[in-house]
C-alpha cells in the first residue's frame, strides 16, 4: 500500500515491524520479517534516508520508527507536489501536441502499433486515460488483453464516471460461457447492444482518439491468427468516419439488459430474471439453441419460456412479442 509513497515491499515490511515495536535491533527485525540480516541492514539505511527510521537513544544498535503521521505525511506532501508539477508539465505538453496535430498531413493522422504487447499497453493507456466515454465495436476474434486486465480497467474507468457503450457482433455469443461475462458487465453499468455483424473492431476514447486492431488473416488450422498490428487514429476525417460508423450502428442495435438475480415477479408487467435474459437474447437475434447454451437451459425449456411470454403478451408471433415487450417495458 505504501508503494504510492515510494516505498518498496521490503521497506514497507521493515517499517511496519518497527511501528509495532518500541524499538528493535537488526537481528530482531531480520527474525520478525524472516529476512536476511544483510538485506534488512540495507533497508534500514534506505528508511533512514527517507526519514522513516531513527536510531534509538538507548543505543546505536537499536532503531525506532518515526511517527507515521509526520514521516509519511511529509512523503505524501512531496508526492503531491510532484504530481502537481507533472500535471503542469502534462498540460504544457498537451498544448504542444495539439499544435503539432494541427500541422500534421494525411500520413501523420494514423500511427501503426506493432506487436501484441505494444497493442495491449496502448489499449491500457487509453482505457486509464478516458475522461468521458469509451465506445467500442467488438468482434469475437482474438483479444489483445486478458479478461482480468480488461475487467480491472473497465471498473476503474466506471468508478471515475466514464460511460461505456459497446456494440457486440452476434457471433460473440458462440463463445461458451460468454453470457456470464456480459451479464457482469451489465451489472457494473456497461451498456451493451447487439447486431448481426460488426464491420471492424474499434475502441474509441472520448471521441478524440481510436484504436483499430487488425487481424493477420486465417491460420493454418482455419482460425484467426492473433492480432499483431493496430492503427491509432488521431483527430481527422478518418476518425470522424469511425465515430460516425459507431453512432450509426449503435442507433439501430437492440439493447441487452441486466437482470438482478433473486428478483421475484411482483406485478403483472414484470418478467422473471431468467425470462428477461431469454427475451433480451432473443431480440438480439440469437437462436433458441444459442440462448440455451449461454444460459444453461435445454432447447425445450427456452421454447417453453418463449411460448409462455407470448401467451402472457397475448400475441401469436415472436415479432409481435418484441413489440409488446417494448410497449410493456419488459426490457
């Protein structure tokens, strides 16, 4: 936790040991922290240099911790000053960058990012730098970041108030168990919509910059090769076109909805959570078999629940069911 103040893990361990003891010598600290005495000696020297440790008056071989409110408070003020200076420098650099962007020619509005590691790093930078909104077109091909990294970045952005609007290609649901991931995204505030096909993958941040991952063709086994390159689009007519494409697809895409588990049906115009999931996927264009695979239901169960919803809505076709679902506020 103290790494934000410039302490590494060993320094934090030794400092915590001293904070919890009146005083301690080198051997006592080494035993308590299960560390080599030589390593502890180096750590104590570093802590002394940072004002976190002092020699006990009772003997030069014993050490005491400086009061955390004083010692760590001083480090905190120092870090805050550094952050303020960095903020000023970033503002100046951003001004210089905007000026250089204005002078770019056509060839300079696109940067090519090579390699999966570089793409993943740029993706993370864009995610963590988002201020207002993240918009994405998502296909089922190989991702450039792990699901864990993506979840962490999404949650951090949402906590900052960043809106997430994501359009999924319907074939994403061919991935076993994907609905669980999608449902968790809906629960934390991500808005998801589904269309039959997405023309390309795009990741747009604050409508000011976009990352376009590129596939490298088919593999020998018939699948897609991992992403190796991506285009980073700066403000330009090309970026405007990508944003306009997203807006066009988004406007016509049906919305997926979150269904809190454990809810009960308490009114005539409220569906059970499972029925809401079934209906949401049905209107997204999934087949009954695909819906059953995602929700762990048999084909007959899906068909029975759809039939029950149709009877409840007093309609004869699934098209009419979609209209009635919208009219009744089921989704």
